């Protein structure tokens, strides 16, 4: 190795040539005194070298202001002046001076293993960018390009746009009281400060659709949907669903009451229902009950019983009938009278009369069978429900049949007595062997008026020889088939059969009723 010494720089004898040859310079070769461990060699700027302490410590980097600008501690954490810190766990943050633990104000953390970058404020992670480039704000597991857990506020233009190369979709807050929605750079819909919605274009609006069974379980007034069962758009008025072509039923006639969200028209006598606004209605139509016979006679059958009230049953065990839609106009209502009971020596027992409402006709109850002093004999008659048979001294006549969907048959098998008339809810009972008349068939309960009422019971059959042992009438009918017991008015109950062979009369059937209701 060849070393050149510039003339006048190093004093003669100050450098040992052999030391320079092997790149080893010691204090003995320099024109200065030795320092202490950790000191550095410095110059005063005038050619004098000396050893001195470094301001800021061994691991510090001194700034021009003679202050520590950067500190590297034993854990290789790097700290800048003004409380900026790089940690060896890939965290860069600012803190509030003093101890750094738990003092994070704002910073970033770099997770190379999971390829995640996180932003922190006030010691909490606020935003994350994952390895897929998805960004979560207030969300550490974003599953879309941008997931914001919380509200979004856009200032200045007040416009949030979603764009690609062919169109522009946006939501725009226009002023302080109008929200606009646009596609293809054109406004399509706006909501004003009153909540009114205005839509542009020549297209259409698709509303929810489904079957009648899929209607909302807890509807509220104003709901609109397309009914795929009925093939029309319908709305809920707070009480019931109606086609949009209807405003709800409105009518007058009979005795009018309003109960439980329904307007109810009750006809105990014939009349007219005048409909000024059409729609679906519910009904209960009961005919007059049949008269009871005389002379160990059968009870009269109940008047025919028909209804379309949801969840209730028509006579004869039939399900509620289908809906009935009324148009505007007048509908004649006929309330059937009860049939006459049998009279000794004349035998004019008769069926009850029909009750009619529009296309709905309920058949009058059948008269009870009888035999009297004129030796006039009559079988139980068919009707809405059939009349019961009779028997005495080996003579007898058959029972009457009920009408399908309206009532049951009269009782049969009497022995020296009368069987009960059929009811809307059950067949009439058979007269027991010379001891008790048959019970009338039970009626059916309906809550069309808001309270449960049983109607349409059959009349009890006559007992012999004990007059007090007559059959009990069905609900809405009569009981004790003696003393001329009649069916209850406006229930369609059958009249009771009378036991007396030479005196006494059968009971009259009860008159019918027509009840109509609709939601209001």
C-alpha cells in the first residue's frame, strides 16, 4: 500500500509509516489527547481535533439546533422530535408526550403477515384496508370494496355518485329539503320536504305481490300490494283489504250498528239494503223454523242456516261459504216466517218460509210429523233442517231430511212419542220408548254481530204418557214439547211437537233473520 502525505498537513514524526501501511491509526498517530468510552472525534473548525460527548446520547442523532432529532432505543424503536414514533411492531403514531404506552393519538399499523393496513385514532382502530383492497370504516372485516359502519355525510356538492364508463348513478341532496335520485346522469325520482315522491319517465313501479294467504300478518292502513289470487291491486284501509277499484262498502237498511270495525245491518223483518259503494260483505241468512206437530208428534226442523263469515260454519256441518261482492243498487231482503204448529182436528202444521238475500236463499225448516183425533197423519217434512217423526200405538210416520249445507235431518225411531226436529248443528234425537220425546238438534253459534249467539236449533219431540217429558229443544228452538212451545223469534228455531192426542197444539217455528256486515 502506498500512502501519500500532503505537505504541511501532518507534522514530521507525527505519523508512523508502518502504521499507515496496514490502515491502523491510533491516538498516538493523531495530534490530540485520547477521550473516554462513547465519545466522538470532533473539530473546532480551526484544525484542532478533540474527543467530546455527543448531545442526545449514544443512540441519538443531533439536529443543527444541538437537540436530539431522532432517538433509537435498545428495542430499535425510532422516535422523532415532536412525539412521532416508529415501533418495531410496524406501528407509526403520534402521542401526547411523556410515556408512550396507551397514549396513541393517531397512527398507522402495518400487518405484513395478514397484508392489512389499519388507521388508528385515540387508541382505537378506525379504518382498515385488507389484502383484497376492501376498505372498512368502523368495520374491521369489510366484505365489499367499501363498508361504512355508521353514517355518511357528504358536504360541498351534497352529491354521492356511482360511475362507470357508460353511465352515472347518484343520490343528490338538493338544498336542505329535497333528495333526488338519478341514473344515466338524469334525475329519476325526488322526495320533497313533505315526503311526497315524484318519479319521472314512462316506465312503471313494481309493488309487492303475493297470494291472499300471503298478505301481511299485521297490516296497517295504507298498505298496497298486488293480489295474485284475485288478480288485482289491493289496499288496506285499517280494517280490511279492498281492491283499489273500490273505496269500501257503504250501505243502508235494517237496524244499523257498528261493532269492532264492522258496520252491521240486521233485518228481523223483510226490507231493503241500499248499497251506495260496493265490495265484499259477510252474511248470516236463516230461514223460518218448521212448526211442531200435534198428537205424540215430532218437533219442527230449524230453518236453513247459511253464512260466509270466516272461521264459522254453515248448517249441516258445511264450511263457511265463499265471499260475496255487492254492486251498487238495492237488494230486497226477505225474512222467512216460522211455520205454524199443528192444531187438533185441523192439522195445519207447516214448514217455515225461506229467507232470501240476493243470490243467497235459506230453505224454511221442515214441519214435525203428527197424528191427531181426525186420524190425520203426516210424516216429518224436509226443509232447511228436517222435522222429526212420530209414533203412537203402533202407528208411525218417517222423519224429514235437511238440505245440504243448511241443516240436518229430523230425528227418527220414535216409539209412542215424537223425535226432535233437526238443527243447523246436529240431527234431531229419537223419542225414547214411551218415556221421553227426542231432543231437538243443536243450533250453531255465530259472532257476526260481535257477540256469540246460538241460532237454528230444532224443536223437541212430544213425550207420552208424561207430558213433562218432552224433548229439549236445540239452541234457538223450543223445549218441553207440550204447552205449545214455539221456536224463538229471529233464530229460525223449530217448534216443539205436542203430546196431546185429543187436545193441544204444536208450537210454531221461530222466524228467521238476515244479518250483513262489512269492514269500515
